[in-house]
C-alpha cells in the first residue's frame, strides 16, 4: 500500500516511476507482450494491471501472439470446463516456445493459484506460475525470472493494492468504462465453489485508494466504473474505519465526476436496505443489480450453504422493486447440484417465472477439487442436468426477449462506448439497466450520455434512434 501524503495520487506516481525507471532491456527493438484472459471481470481487472506493469518495464503490447516475447495467460478455475480450456491453451503454446526458446510463458490467476508447481511440472515450456495475489507484483517477478533464467511458481501474498506498480499514466486500453476491484477473496463457503480457495479470504481496499484510482481513471477519460468483488455487500469488514458498501458508493458519488457506477456481485443474504436505497438516491448508480440466486429450492439452497431461502430472496426482490421500480435484475443459477430432484428443479423454474430476470447466467453443476459438494454422493446424471439446463435457458430466453421487446418505444439514456461491433457506422452503448443499444450517431458521441428512442429489440441487444435537440 502506498502512504497517504499531501499530493496523494501524484506522489504515488512519482514513487512508482522511481521504482520502475530502470528499463529491463537496452536494445532498440521493444520487447513485445501478449495477454490472454479467461474467466471473470476480476481477471480482466488483474490483466489490466499486468499490462500496465509490463508497459512500465518497456514492453509493448502486441495482438499477434506469435510475435510476443512474453505471453501472460490469466486463468479461471470456476468450472471444470474453464480449467480444461486453460490446459489446452497452455498445451498449444508449446510450439511457440520451440520456435522461440527466449519466449517467457506465464500462467496467472485462479488455475495458477490452484495448481502452483504442479502446473510447471505438467507444462515443461511454462516459465512462471503467478497466483491470484502475487499478480500485483508481476513486473518485479518477471524481472527476477528474466535475470535468473529459471522457472518459478509465486503464490505468496503480495497485498492487494490492486494498483500494482501504480503506473496509471499508462492506460493500455483507454475506454469509456473500466473495471475496478474494490475487494478480493470471499468468506462465504458455498459448497460448490472453488473461489474462496483460489482467491483467499475477503479483504477490502481502503476507500482512499479506490478514490485515488477513480481519479486516475477519470483523468484518462473513463466515465463509468464497474466496482468488483465476490461479495461487494460485505465491503469494509476488517478495515480500520467503519464504512459499508453503501457508504463507499456515497463517497464515490460525492467525490468523483463519474457519469455512471456499476457493481458486481452481491450475495442476497447481505443485501441491506441501506444498499437498496442507494438505487433510489444516487443518480450515477446504474439501475441494475446482479443478484445470484443459484437455485429456487430451499433444500438445495441449504445444501449449497447459501444461507437464505427462496422466500427470503423473493422478499428482497419485492423490496428492491418497491424502492426502485425501474431496476433490472440479473442472476446466476446452477442446475443439477448434487441431490437436485425434479421437484427441486421445478422450484427453480417457478422462481425464474416469478422474478422474470432481465438476464440469467446458468450453468450445469461442475465438481471442483476440495469443495464440499465434490464429496456429495448423490450426483445428478449429466443427461438430466443437460435437459434441465436447456429447459431453463429456453424459458429464460423467452422472458428476456419479452422484456427487451417491451422497451420498444421508450426513451433511454445510453452511455456511448464506441463503434458498434457490426461495423455498420453505428455506435454502441448501454442503458442504465445494462441493455446494449446500437444507433446512428457520430463517433464523437463516445463517452457521452445520449437520449435514444428504442425502435427494435432482439434477445441480446436493441436498436434505436438518437433524440436530437
Ligand atoms: N461471487 C459470485 C460469483 C462467483 S462464480 C457470487 O457469489 O455470486 C460465478 C458463478 O459461477 C456463480 O454464481 C455460480 O452460479 C457459478 N459456479 C460457481 N461454482 C460452480 C460450480 N462448481 N459449478 C457450476 N457453476 C458454478
Ligand atoms: Fe463462491 Fe459463494 Fe463466494 Fe460467490 S459467495 S465466490 S459463489 S463462495
Ligand atoms: Fe474464475 Fe477466478 Fe473469476 S475462478 S470466475 S477467474 S475469481
């Protein structure tokens, strides 16, 4: 952590420049790095820190992996499929290493933390394994390995300043929106989840540090931040000062000029009325809440160790909609959790029918090492869980499309993020409720909020017309 001094952010940048001013290589051709990220938005954030640190060491980012001198792979372990993807990607890098023995291949993130040295043993062409908390020191660790020429696994706790080297003047991908991790780890032990094991216990960053980072982001043109944590609702626990997540939101709104603030994820058991009221009181706070429910059956919820009932979840949803009627709700669901009966699954279907989520991320249960559920013996047959998942996703698609279609004719405020993916001359942005809208407007509207009349709606996006004047 950096000390708080008069001149705050500036002093921090000076410090980081002192630290990082010694370039690693003195030849004329810049060394090139390539970063590939799997997994969640927290990994996206960590990858940004990695990019910043490598850029500060004099490396340049390259889109073509085959040209890179350093490849950093940020990994996810949340489900077996995610982990397998990492193994096959790492395997595919062998050829690049053979072609260029100087290439440094680094695996970071959750699989790196989970497997440590085992990953080095499995992939002889892998040079470094960097765990979820050591990633903040990637610059120094890489220098160490470049000098020693050996292979190493770094799983130590390097603190969570999250700002890494603090070199924020190097904005690798200046954009309108930016992720910002406000806390790491998780103290909940959901029976299926590997995250607490790979991300460690929950730790919050100090509000001053978060505000400082927002100031730096704003300086590089960012208009919207996405505050990240496995359970942002318990933000502040363990900090010297008494501050709740709602308190942090209020500070950010009063001390920054951000147009928009989003956050994820909220555990339903910790969703307080104080936080719900923020949606009504804080204008820049987007009217969208991701509130993972996981299941609609009390028996399953209890075996998952979620510590709320379906009834309590529905009560919170009602309260939230009473406080902020226009709020969009999204969620995560796991089907085929061990012991899930047809009746339990019907309870989940009933819950999604009752809530009518704007969007839902649903997964088949996957055994993860050292989690409690892995030891449960009543595993659900894969064919049955596949059928349940297809039914859930089919119904949810109808609900989501219906909700999007109901937007037609309304006027929504859209924060323009840049050109639309279709490259058809349109721009693309999001409504406060997190719906994607494409419409005709000059690229110079990027970073601005534009009033748009919705004309067409599809499952994943909408089309509209800018309201002029
Ligand atoms: N901290 C967040 C999300 C963490 S992981 C939260 O508590 O909601 C993101 C999602 O992956 C979870 O919400 C859950 O739906 C899913 N997930 C986690 N472990 C899983 C497993 N073993 N099998 C299937 N899905 C899982
Ligand atoms: Fe995993 Fe549960 Fe923590 Fe979310 S709250 S990260 S699902 S243990
Ligand atoms: Fe995956 Fe790790 Fe995120 S396991 S979901 S990258 S916290």
